């Protein structure tokens, strides 16, 4: 029995599969997944939604000034980076201390006084030359505005990582 035909495409695929077994290939897959996750993370800030597509509660600053929640200066959004890419996965981290308060929510209470005293943004906002009114509060509640998925349900991150890995595989094969 003999088989005839053009086997160039089959040979190309076989060479691609050989490249997938080389040392470091799984790390490259992890790097592609990390790029997909970073894309999903940036979408959270662009759309002001959590990883499952639900809108974040609007911040008071965004309501008063007409801005976007968690995007006043862009510091938090710009602080995320991919770290520690290995064959087993990757880490996305930030060095911004208040990130956890926004991810999980928080209650801010005074440490040395009975009340918190602060100025609200107003009109154009204090940083933009405006003056807001002073507020006294026994506590301030920050609602959770998650940008990372929790648990095993990766939400929109899963699809972005799948797309990035598929693009990497397509390029490799």
C-alpha cells in the first residue's frame, strides 16, 4: 500500500509540534497567557467592569467630577506588571498599596481621632483648582471594585488567555 500526495503541510505541522516540545516552550505559553490576562486587566479599567462583566459601583469622585471610577490619575492601572513567568504559570502584581482596598473593598476608620476629616472633590476637583466641601465621618466604606477574578472562574480573563495562547500556537505552527 502506498500513500501519495503533497505532505508539505503535514511536515510543517510536525516541525511545529517538535518546537512545542523544546525546553522553554511551556514558559512561552505562560508568557502568552500573561499577555492575555494583562489585556483583560486593562479592559477592566477601560470599561469599569469586574472580570464577569458587572459594572463597578461609581466612585464619588467620578460622580462629582464626571470622571471614570479608578481612573483619576491612572496610577493604579499603570502599576500592574507581569512577574515571575514560569512553565507553571505567571504572576501579575502591583506595588500600589491601595490596590487591595479596591479589589476587595475596605472600611477606613480613624486611627488617632474620633472622626475622619477630608475635603471632597467638587466641581473641578481640588487637584484641578476647584474647592470641595469638608466632610467629617466616623468611617468611609469603599465598595469592592474587583479587577482580578477570584477562585476558579476566570471570567473574561479565560477567553483573553485562550486567544493569546491560540495566537502564539498559530505563530509557532
